[in-house]
């Protein structure tokens, strides 16, 4: 049975990478690309197969394979040009093989200046993007995990807004206590219409591999392809300096303008037995630097 499961898993990986060459029109809800977790951001967004927490459901819901306790998660991101985002999540293991989670992400900006055709100032307005997600993952034979997200997405600019429903699917296979493979597809759903014009969601195919050396380091590699965009290649590593401190670094390569290629840095601190603090620094070229802070509590 295990060989059969692995066979279908590898077929899924292959098919995921074949279909990424399809093209479509301009995508909407691009805020879904943003990684909420400071740890994930620090290691270059490699959240597919690496040992993770509830925030990794943004990348692959099957990553809840690693969750064994109830978990509460919160993050705050300071972006350029006054853009900020908040993320919160709660994970609940129902038994030894099933985990469910609820999460929400809000990205907002205020004080956008409104002008008429002549450039006269008419006041300020704001914009807000949000996504609320229900996640579930099921473990099989203690090695394979299959997960799904159900989410509602909203974008609002001034008095105009659009909504859409979407799903994500993912698989994760822990081959040994060292190597883990994972793959998934995100943002399967209908167009999101705003200002009476509909645009497709950023349908994304992704695959990842991680290697874990217990008590020493963790490395991971992810590749992803969003429809109508160039592929993104991600590499991340965290080094366990001591029992309560992790040092992290990542590298992203892509030709797309929406995400600057380059290095990300960060660290994680175990504040006490169940409470963890993570920080990430991610430069965005001429747009400026971003700082992200996350808190995780296991109970």
C-alpha cells in the first residue's frame, strides 16, 4: 500500500509541474502571495515541506502534518508606503491523524489621496484586502498528509469591493526522518470582480523539498509557478545556534517585478517552553525594507 501511495504522490508532483506552463490574463488578489509568517519570510518563503506550524497552511495545507498540539499564531508585517498586514490562526488536532485550523489575513492602507482630472485634492480613501480560511489535513500511515483549504477572499478600494471563493490542495510525504517532499496548488476559484471587471485569482502550483538534521540545521528548496507569471525559486536555511535561538536566511530568484530577488534574514527565539517569537527582514529594492514579527503559542 505504501508503494502505491508513493506512486500516486509522484504522479501528482509531475502533473503539477506540467500544467504550470499554461497562460492566462492578469491576476487579481496578488496580496495572497505575501507570506504572513516571519519565519517563512526569513527562509525565503520555503514553507512547503519544511517543519512548520499553522501559518504554513498559506503555502500548503498538508503541512499541518507537523502539528500535534493546539496552536495559536499571530503576525504583524510593516510594509513600504504605509502598507501593513495582520494574520491570525488557530489550529486544533482532532486526533492523531486529523488537524483543522481557522485563519485570517488582512492587508490595508489608509490615506490614499483622491484627486480629480485636474489634480485637485478631494480627500483621502483607503484600500483593504482580506482572506479567511478553514483548513483540514489528514495523515495516512504516519508519513503521508493530504490537506485542503476553503477560503473567502475580498478586495475593497474606497466604496468598490469584490468577492470570491477559492480552494487549495496539498500533499506532503515524509520519506524518512531527514527528507520531506511536498506539492500543492493554490487559489482554485472564480474571477474576482471589482469596478465591474473580473480577473482570475493567482492560481499557483508549487513543489518543495526539505532536509532536517536534528539539533543542527534545516534546509529547504521550493519552486512555484503562478499562472501568467515567471517561475519563482526559493532556498532557505535555519541553523540552531542553541536550544532557544535559531538563525535564518533565505534567497529568492525570479524575473518578475512583483517580488525582488535577493536575500532575506531573520531569527527565532523560544521565549519559554510554549511561546515562540520570530523576526524577518526582507528588502524590496527601491520600494524599501520590510519587517515582520510573529508570535506562536502551543498549548
